[in-house]
């Protein structure tokens, strides 16, 4: 991730990533002194890559600042969309992948759907490309801040 784009993140997701980072760093520190076979070297490289990824996410994180409840699709909003061809609906968080948000699916702003839907208002139709090259129409039904979504779901 080589971007200076701010990344919305809940305090819980931020804490989970901090904990994972601490664990990975401890594992690397304790295993560095051990004899390394080829498999162990590959594991260490994967851990280093994950550490760098988490570091990049945390460097640009905006933690706990919910976006305005203005209905506009933006990072930190829970979006409900309708896939116009099938009529199916889906609710997901527009956020950062790699930081878990419970059972809520997360779409990155850089995903085809995320790029297409960002800035949309309820009722607005957008199109995004799928690997076959087809343009899939999708309509934004609602956009609420992550923290407010949790409250509305419980009531």
C-alpha cells in the first residue's frame, strides 16, 4: 500500500491490528535466533510482509471518527446496495480490508465496487466492471456511519 489516502477504521479494528502487529513482531524476534530451514524463511518473509501491510494501514488510519450521516457513500459508511440485474441486495462496510469488523463484509475503496460507489447518494445508480469486462449496474439504497449502523441494527 503506497498511498497517502486516509483510511477510516473503527477503534476495535485498530486495536486488533495493533495486537496482531505486536504478536508478529514478537514471533519474528523469538524465531530469529533459531536455525532456519527454507520453510521457516518463507514464513518469516510472509510475517514481514504482513507487518509492513499493517504498518501502512495504521500509518494512514483515521480511528473512530465516523463520517457525517449525510447518506453519501464514503469510507466508514455501511452501505446497502441493490444489484440491479438480479434485484439482490447486500450490506457492507466501505473500509479497509485486513481489519475485521465482525460479520460485516468489507469492501475496499480500491475494489471495483468501492471505486464505483464512492460519492454516490441513495437512489443513485453506478456501474462497475467485473473480470469478464461486463459493466454491472448497482444502486445505492442507503449509507450510514459504521457506529450508527450498529445502533440501528440493535433497535
